[in-house]
C-alpha cells in the first residue's frame, strides 16, 4: 500500500495534465468558456444575497454582510460536494482506462477533487471582489489559517472520494444515495445559518459531530472574527482525523483495486 | 535473459451472478453484504500457463476466441493480477491493447498526445521530444489541433497507435491491432515492428493472423480454453492449431449433419400433409441435373426417353431447403464421408479423395431404382450432380440391406463448406428416399483461390519470367 502511495507521487505530472484537461474540456464549446467558473458563483451569490437580505433578512450582528457570510460556507461546500459526486462515478466512467491501460486507478477520483479545487479558487476571487466591495477586511492573523483549512479539507475530501469511488464500482447506487446524503449534510452544516445562532448553540454537541461544521466554521471565523481563529484546535483535530481517514480509504481502495478491471 | 516470464500462472475471473438485485440497500437489509461480496461462480481464464520470452524475441500467441490470449496479455501488462503463479516482466512495457483508450473527445489531438503519452509512462519532456515523430507517423499533421471527436475512427486509431509505439518500450504487447488503418498504415506498423526487433526489443503478439505469426515470430504459443497446448517453433504450433481447428470443425459439422438428418426425419413423421405437398412438387425431380422429368405432370410418363442434355435449372435447385421426403420403399439408412485412410471425416483438403458411403434398405425387392448424388456449395449452387441412370447403369435387383459407395478420386474444389444430396428414386423420378442438403462437409485449402472448381493445373514460364524462390 505504501509503495503504491509513493508511486502516486510519481504520477503527479499526469494528475496535473488530467486536471488541466478536465478544466479545459468542461467549457470547451461554450461561448463564455472559462468565465463560467466565475459566473456560476456570482449568480449564486446574487440569489443568496437577495433572499437573505431582502426576503428573509438575518439580523445576526456577527454575521454581516450576510451574503458574504454564506458565501464563506457555500464555496467550500461546492468543492466538497461536487468532488464527491464526480469522484463516485470516476472509476465507472473511466472504465476503459482501467481495463486497457496500466494506470493507478486512484488518479481518477483524485483528479475530480483537484479540478473542483481549482473551481473553488476561482470562486474565491469572486469572494475577494465582494470583500473589497463591502469593505469588510478580515484580520490578517486569521488569514494565516486559510491554507491550513484548505489543506485539511483537501485531505478530508480525498479520503471520502477514494472511498466512494471504490464502493461505487461494486454498488452503483452509491451515487444516488450520495446525492441525497449530501443534500441532508448541506442543511446539517451551519452554512446558510450562523453557527452562533442561539438555536444552533442548543444542539452544539450534535453539530460538533459533523466534521464539515469545523471546516465551514473555520472559514467563517477567518473572515468574520477578530484575533486568532478560535476554532483552530478543532480544525487541527479534524486534520489529524482526515489523515487517518485518508490512509483508511486508501487501504480500502487498494484492497479493491484488483477487482476494478473486472467489475467496471 | 528473459524479458517476460510466466510461471504456473492461473487467472480465475469471479462472477457475481447472484448480484443482480442486491443493491447496497437490499444487501444491508438482508444482511447479505458479506455473502454477496463473495463470488459464487469461478471462470478460469488461464490455467497453469508457463512460458518465457527471451529478450529481443518476438513471441506469438494464437488460439480461438475466448482461449485466454487477451487475459495473458493483460497479465503481462500488469493490468490484472494472476490468481496464482507469478508474472515477471523486465523493462518498460507498452501495451497496444486498445488504441486511444483515454483520449478525451473534446480536446485537441495535440493535448491528447501529451496526456496519453504521460499515461503510458513518458515524461512531459519525452513527449515533447517525440511529438513531431508521433504526428508524422500518424499522418495527422493538419488535424492535430482539432478536437479528437472530429476524427474518423481510422485517424483516432492511428494517433493511438503512434503514441503507443513511440513510448519506445522494452517490451511491446500487441493485441490484434494491426487490423486498424489502411494497407499502407499496416505496412508502416509492420515496418515499425521490424525496427523494434532489430533494436533488440521484445514483442508479444496476440493475433488471429496465422501467417503473421509464421512470418514474424521466433516462437509461438497456442492457448486453448486457458491451457497452454504447445509452444515452440511457430510453423509447428500453427500446424498443430490448424489441425485442432479442423477437428473441432469436423465435430461441428458432424453435429450439424446429425441435426439435419434428425430434423428431416421428424418433419417427415410429424407433418405428412405438408410433406405430401412437397412430394408432389418434388417427385418429378430426380437427383443431379438429369432434368429429364422436369416437365409437366401429364407428360411425365410419356417422357421416359431420358433427356440427358436438358438444361440444368440451377436456380430452381438452389431454392430448395434441406429436407427429406419419399415413400421409403427403399430407405437410406446411413450416409458417411470417408477419407483417404477409410476413416469417417467431415473436413477434407482440396485435392483429397472423398468417398461417400451409403447404406440402404429395401422393404421389398425391386428392380426400379436409381442412386444419385448432388453436390452444392454454401450459396446453394449445384457444383455437380449425377446418378446411376445418367451413367447408363440399368438396375436389376435391390434386396434387403445393402451398401454402395460413391468415390471421388480428387476433390478439386476451392475452400468452403459444401452440402450433399443423397437420393434413391425410381427411374421416372418417383422418390423412395430423398435427402436434400442434409450432409455437410468442409473443404480446406491453403491457397486462397476463388470460384468453385479447381482444375488440376500448373504454371509454366518461359525464360525472361522469373519468380522469387519461396
């Protein structure tokens, strides 16, 4: 297993070009092309802004401007959810490769995770534009934690992506199941409602069980709270757990590896 | 020094046939998850196969469809792992298994070349260096920046082949890919293979083209049903394989014939009505091309005078379907084809002798009988037909069980499947027992000449014309 992991590093050039291909291919043939990566989050942000500042205004004073607050959670969530959905079908869709080319199969779901990470970064530029527009300046001390949060999320997402990709080969209904689970998970995570809302605090211990809560809260704290990020120790704990999860998922993937060429 | 070494390799594919309905949900509900993950059917694709390919050799693998050739190749490529045994490969492997696997249709040929090359184990720089060579080899210079989805299937394959071959592997695995591209491209591929050999690279070739194996390979392996039947000198292996193919073809033809005879028997019994109608239509017809009683019913009796030179209504004959009819006053009990050694056979080589042995049984003694045979090719064209009457034999007596043979000294036919009519009827054509197209045999030939009949022939050339000595 560890030799395979090391092998994976050798293939980083391939992962790079596959991610580039994925991004290029996605918008090939559309008029606006790469701009869709900006337009999509922009439109989303406009809708949320309208709904939560005009129709259902949220008055929580720690979370203003509210649109920006939500965006802090929605962008990482999109990265996470799209990665898992795409990764879960990656092996089945890439069956031709697995059957005909000697090729480490784990590259396929990982490419989905990385491609969505690039979209996440592109979305961040929109977020940045809004930060400037609202003149809502984050604390530079908190900003240091941003790469840590991204890294933790990356490992966490890769772990689940590998796990679901391997599972979908044998149980095709994982994909549909996953779509519904992600929907539920989205609303169970303090993304469109603030973590410090009294109604949320009542269930705090339950929310603490949700790993994505800690990621989202970390992102929000980086942008919305003064001083060092209070959620940092949760984030680091999640990071440690993610590494264990990644190793576990990789082991699971490795165990099933030989069955892929026959089952897809 | 061996480039490829397979040691007692078996590959068992597991089949999960009980899995149709077991989705994750139902598997969890029925608590049968673990049970379902266990395979319930094994399919051995390879059993105890061992072979070694020395460095620099070209090794051919032949065998029927489903004999495990591709599995062996995938094992060598490392795409699948052997269930038992070990596979050792020395050096960089490139597999021409499916060309252009992994091409993305939306992006350009150029980008696909890079990604495919990296996938096959090159670095970006190596692809860069070989890029022009690849594009020239694929003959796609003007289209290289168009998206691959706009390529024709030939262009697609050529590009895939070009990339794979330029990986410059130590061991090249080729699975029946020479069928892509036009004649010119095939030649180019063969040239490339030759160049590989000259440079001391190892090639493992899986193919149905036996001539390619004979021409190209230093060694060959014949796989049958996952077992290594024989290996060694390509000519010998190919011959052994061809002999086996003949045997199984013979078995198939025997089964076909038995079924046809059985089917005809049954039809005759089950549907006397329809059979009578057919009798009425057919009874005016003798065997072969005699044509003498193919007149209207009224003058059938009158035309006892045989018209031997009557036109052969081949089209009419070819419309006939296999079957059996007749009164059975004289019955054809058994028909067999016998080869040169007196052994029953269904496969003959062009130019071989063939003897048709027919057992008949007369219910009552009779002096009115004609034995006939008709020979048809697969398209239903009558190749030859004759009977004892046409050959001026006057019947005197047939009683009880008897046997006759119809011996062909030399089967001067081109390769193909042939069917035979065997019949016994009255002098006026009234059928006792008519077996239409029930007996099938195959003629094999190494010469791929065309037509039906192969006259004995020879070529002679004056001075000034010379051919290469084979």
